[in-house]
C-alpha cells in the first residue's frame, strides 16, 4: 500500500483532550513508525513527555504516522529514535506532533493545557541531541561524573539567607586556596569543560522549557552515547555555583594567570601553553537560565506572571508572543492573560502590560519599559507600534530594580498605597497620579559606552561577550569609577584627599553606586556601604597598575563585602550615574539626557525618568534609583491622598 505524503490532523474533540504518540518498537537504523491516539487528559494512560529544541525548520525527516508520511524536524526525529524501545511500544507526548501547529485555535487551547500535560507525565525526557554535534560540539561521556564531583566541592546553600551565603562564600575562597596549595581537588582546578559542553546546547535557553521542567515530577537530561543526568543534579550544582560566586572566583583566578589551559601554536609552529579565559564565562547566559529555572521551581505557585517574565529574560523563543504564553502556568498569584496566536505581537505585549497595571494594581511592569536591551542593536529595533510604557519583551537583556513579589519589597518611592491610573480608550496613553520631583543635570560616561569603545561587536550580539584581556577590563572599570566620582565630587580622583567613609556625601555616593541593594534586592547594611570607598580606591589602583596582580588587596576586600559590592555593580551596570538639578545622586537609564525629568508615581516602587513630548505628555525612559527619595520622601503624605497629586500622562 502506498503511503500518503501529507499527514492531515483531525480536530480534537472537547477541551480536556490531547493526542499521545505511540512509538512502535525498532532498532536504531529502522524507519520510525508511530501512531497518534486521542485521549482525555483525565483518563490518559501513563506517558512520558519530551522536552527538546525544535531545531532548524528546514532540516526535516520523515516518519510514518498512522500509515501516513509526517515530516518532523531532525531534532525530534533523533529524539524519537533514541527513546524508542527495541521490543515494545513507548507512549510519549511532544508538542510538534501532538498539537496541530497550523491550527491557531487548537494551539490556543492546548497551550493552556501544557502545564497539566507535563505535570501528569511520569517523566520528562530532555533530549539534548547527539553526543557530537557539528554546531555545538562534543559532550563527553563523563559529564555526569564531572557534575557530581564539582557538587561535592561546594557547600549547600539557602538562597534566602544572604548572611549565610556571604559567610560560606568567604570560607570557600580560603578553603580553595588551601586545597590548591596541598594539591587536592578544588573549585579552581576542577575541569569545567564537560559542564561547559553540556550547557552549550540550545535547550538551556529555550523559553518553553521553563514550564516543562518546573511542573514536572521527574526530569532527566539525555545526550546520545549514553549520557543520562537527573535534572536535580545539574540544578543543584549550578545553584551552588551561583550562591558561592564560582564564576567570579574563576574569572579572578584567570586574570592572575591561572585557569583552564590549552595548547596553541605560535607563528613559528611551536606548541605553547596558554591560559584560557574562564571556560564558563561565555556561557553566562546558560548558567543564568539554569539558575532562573531553579528559582521558578523553588517559588512556583507563589509568584506572578510578571515575576516569570522578569526571571526568564535570557531565554529564547521563536514566536515573540511566547515570552508571555510559555509562562502562563507560572503565575500562581495575580492576573493572567489568554493566549491568542492570531493577535499581533505588539497587541499581545500591550494587553499584557495593561492587565498587569489595571488588574494587578501594580506599576512593576513599567520597570521593564520601554525595553531592557543594554545594547541598542540596530538589527532588532523596538516595535514601532508600542507606546513607551509597554515593554518590548523581545529586547529583555538586563535586570530590573524592582523586587520579585515573592521577596520583600526593597523600595517604596511612591508610598505604600495602590497606584491610581487610567488607560485611554485607544490604549495608547496611561495617566498615573504622581509628581515630577527633579531632573537630570550631569551624566557620567556609562560603563556600557566604555565597553562598546573596546568591543564594538558586542552591540550586535545577543550573548554577553567576554573581554579576553583582563588588564583592559580592569582599566575600563577603573575609568568608569573615576568618571562617577568626578561627576559627584567635582574634582579629578586623586587630586584631593578622598572624603572619609562616614562623610554624608561619600555615603550618598557609595549607596547610589550600588543602588542600595544586593543582587537579591536585600537592602545593604551600613557596614557594606562604608566598605565601598575602600573598594573604590582598590579597584582604581588595581585598574591603573599593570603589576596590580602582585599586590595584596585590603583585608576587607577578601571578605564577603567585596563580593556583595561586585554583584550589585554588575546587576545594575546598565544604569548610568548622574547628578540631578537638585544635587541628588542617581542611577538612570543609559539613554537618559540632561533635562529629562524624574518623577515618582503614587504606589510605585521606584522613580522613573520621563521626557516631555511638548504635547502635555511624556515618554517613559525607564526606572531609576535616586538617593534620598527611595522610601517615599518625595511624595510624603500626598502618597496617601493621590487626589492632591498631578496626573502624569505617558504615551
């Protein structure tokens, strides 16, 4: 019997009905035969769900489905071959086959059920591809053992206990140096290449996997060649790495001439050894994605949809609407939206924003607007149809100042009351009760501008690129610190004796530089703030001095305080330092200009930079930190009586 060449889906009856794949037995080289069966989710037989990257849509393979030829991507094809049993059927679920991708209405319904599907599956099988991939390289067979060995080198951590994290990270630094001197296994000398090769696979940055993993009972990662790793083991390692600051340890170690070694031929053909910039540095995004997934698992059910959007900013999706729709199951609290794959991307983003503002009664979403793109890539301009107060979620690259709802709120610039706002009939303008309290006077040169001057190609890269020259990175950082200092104090750094760490101006400068919080949005202690001038002096001298590697740092910089300052500076590096017309110190969006206004909106967690349009309205430039007004000082008692405030219209 001749096989048909095009598989035709039949409509799924009912709202709680899904399709399952029955993969028939076969050996590795046999053609793939499968059947699609329809079942109620409530009475479905035991099945496993596949989590994978779709891969190149042009690289298709054929399988036989219900006696008809069905074309699927090579990525799913190799996964089905890997998971197929030689002697019995295997029941699986995979979105590309089980959902009719050409039927938008069916997609809308099935997307709402996907969390239930992955939660009901007995296991989630993560397919990362063949062991040796021509594009992503080789994953060694011992990667699982390497992960377990690395985990044993790191202490367990509690992400909500900042004091414990600081103490344990300090102990780890000292213990690592001791073990290295004794020639024993330690974090710095561990071979991180197997982990790096695993994290290079694109699955770790696919947005849909957040839901697929976070709701699952049991998740296992598979790579061709017999690699099988429980997700919990990988997540535990990366979680500990993040908590202990392993990336920073490796980076600092490499800057001193240590780190992973590789052979290289010089111009005469002689093989030499060279120190390679930390092997994990280019994979910062993948590491961050694993951490984000772990945090989603930890807090699932307690957060909002907006929390999910902020947490997953580094994940990719081919359909921009999935920056929202792939996360719908994560919002245990607060409002949600209905998927609509017929809607324009700009309409989806606008409706999401209005829902968060009006139904959520929160201004947090404004902190994502107009975008968080750090580098303005001319190849991916902001969607022209969006008002400035609607974030373009395709351009999320940077963190925000506002707190996650599952964490204590750090700031109350607009007081403790709910915001008062209106939305115009055409959904282009919002009006918020608030007050213009200041304006920008003088801006320091941003660290981003200095990075682009050294590495211009970074503007065109989605991924954070590494600077392979540690001395240039140190010097650039020192120049940025000097620029901020000189804008604040009005004289060249080093031309006068620096102010005492207890001086009010120095305290304000120090707190503004770190935005008053650590990377988890915990308010920083006075002890850490008064450490900043010491850190400042050391960092500038370290950047200016070519022999700085040989110098012993100030004792306080070997403490956890220095690590905390490092994290804060890195988290908010996209905010430019400035002095306002009223003499306040502030960190503002990179595209801010002298004369831009600073406003506080009633009920807002942080202030915002806005720019007059000349039409009685403003465009939103972005959130900001302004020393002295982060706890409601600017609005005072008026925050509780918003009718006394002006209405600020954003378009």
